[in-house]
C-alpha cells in the first residue's frame, strides 16, 4: 500500500503545482472560483477512485489502465490506451527532466548556461539527458532499487511540502496583512460563454495536474495482496494528493493577493520569498528538485510496465517482455528511456504531452465503461473490492469524463484536433504491430 501511494504521490505532485495555480487564477481571478475548480478536480478523481479500485483489485496486472480496456473492449481499445499512456508518460519524463536541470542550474550556476557539444546544446539539456540515464541505471539494477528510491523521495517531498504549508501559516501573518492592505488591481471575472470556457480550461489544467492518483495499478503483479492493498493505495493517494494541493493553494491565497497569483509561473517561489526572504527561492527550488526526481522515477516505472504488459499480450515486440534477474523489464525500460531522450533532443515533448493529455481523460472514460461491461459480461469474476455506489458513482465519473472530452474538443482547438488525428492514425500502427508479432510468434512456433 505504501509503495502504491509513494508511486502515485511521486508521479502526481511535480512541476504542475508550480505553474497550474497561476494559469487557473489567470482564467478565474476569483478566490472562490479558483478553489472551486481544484475541488471539482478532486471530486472527479474521488468519483472514479472506487471504480479504479474494483478494476485494479479484480485484474491485478502491471501496466495500468491498458489491462482493463483490453479485457472489456478488445485489443484495439487496449492498444489505444496503452500506446497513448506510454508515449505521454515518456514525454512527461522528458519534460520533468528538463525542469530538474533548469532548477538545478538556478541552484548551482555551474550547471546553467550554454555549452557547444555536437552543435549547440545547453548544459541544462545535457544534465537532463544524464538524469534520465541515471534513473535507467538505477531501475535496471532491479525492482528493489527503483521502489526504494520511490519510497524515499516521495516521503521527502511530502514532508517538505507539509513543513512549507505549516511555516507559511505560522510565519505568514505579516505577509497576509500586507496582501490584504495592498492595492489590488482589478481583475475581471468573465461571464457567460467566456466563463464556461475559462472553467473548462481551468479544469483541464487541474485534471492534468492531479492525474496519477491511480499509480498503484501499474504494479498490480508486484503487489503482495492486491485485493486489499490496491483499493487502500488508490483512496489513500487521492486524499493525500488533494490534501497537499488544496493546502498549497490555500497558502498561496493566504500570502498573496489574487493579482500576484494570476499568470504567475512560479507561485510557490513567490510565496516562499515572502516568508523566507532571499532564502525562499533556493528553498522552494530544492523542494521541487526532490519532488521532480520522485516524479521522474515513477514515470520510468510506469512506462516500462505498460510496454512490458503490451508485449506480453502480443501488442508490441516480444523482446520487450524480457525481465532481468532483478525483476526489471529491461528492454521495455531501455526503449522508454530512448524515447524520453529523443523527446528531449528534438524538443517535441511539450507538443506530445499537450496533445496526448487529451487521452488522459479518454483513458479514464474507457476504464469506467469497462467496469460496466465487465459487470455485465463477467458477473462471476472474483472482485475482492466492489465499487461503492455502483452504478451511480461510476456513472457520474463516466458522464463527467465524456462531458469533459466534449468540452475540450469545443474549447481547445489547438491540441484536440491533433489528439483526434493521433487516434485515427493509431489503427494502422495497431494492425502493423499485430501482423509483426503474429509473424514472429508463428516463426518461433515453427522453429520449436
């Protein structure tokens, strides 16, 4: 249970908490609307937690939501979920690695600046590549190394954020009074259709930021008692993550006026500056480096498990299903690392992450639909945990997912079309991989 929570917290609480509050406040410059969007994001996660707990306990396989969609809806639905999940996780790993490098450069000037290597590569880019490669070596040594790193970094980041929150409320009285007395520029809250668009875009950012609360389902085969520990880890992750996020946003509202939160790309840094003075920036950057190291480790664990399971099921090359003596799917980890480094070197990770973030909610929708399908088609399936409030709570989560996807298509004209195009192009890729793996299996059988 604790490892499952560490994986979820490590993956979820990362760079998003730095930028998202400023983006949400820019869209909704009202304290109640600002907090309301975060609460809605938490309720969405909570409404789906019981469904994911039932599926994870009943189908305890590594690889995440891919397993649920494949069993309930077929190979192609599973392929869409697994492929988009793997690519977006690799892209996220690249994005996190470059932020780690940039923050480290701010802490240690020797790691910042430009350096000519194979043309013109920034030192931050080189550091980011070595960070990804470092986690490859760590996890290549075995499961115990990766899980130990996850438990320790998640504990450090959780403790650091809790100490930060307590320090702000205990020491932030003068900053709070100054914020109340300051002349706050007028920030107009939109109305009508622009307000609906702002809520949808704000909610999109929040859901992207809190995504990852179901991290334990990527390790179903590695959990000793999945029927008991997977549901506990999922609910514990949701409550822990939303508790930390809401606390950090309350701290921001307590220390800063809304006009200083709106559009601020480093809200927590500004908060720390008001509390700790010149030490604020290095303190918060140090916390964020630890936080993102935990996130990167979790991302590498997730994407290697997804590719491994797809390979076991014949939806990717069989060699990616090989496991080394330490228990690590080493070929899947290697390919995930290569893709992450390629995203870094080509600078395409931002586009990939933004485009495939559309699939995050689509994958949730397919998982919630899978719960209904499996309840009807396989009523005899052993279910150590059953979703409470069925069919209402899974139904609410499914409807909310569909509405969110429809709203994203209407309001996000930049990324949604690319996501839909990726969905269309995924089918020929699926057929080619199926043909290649089928030929390989037939050849292996003939040789035997």
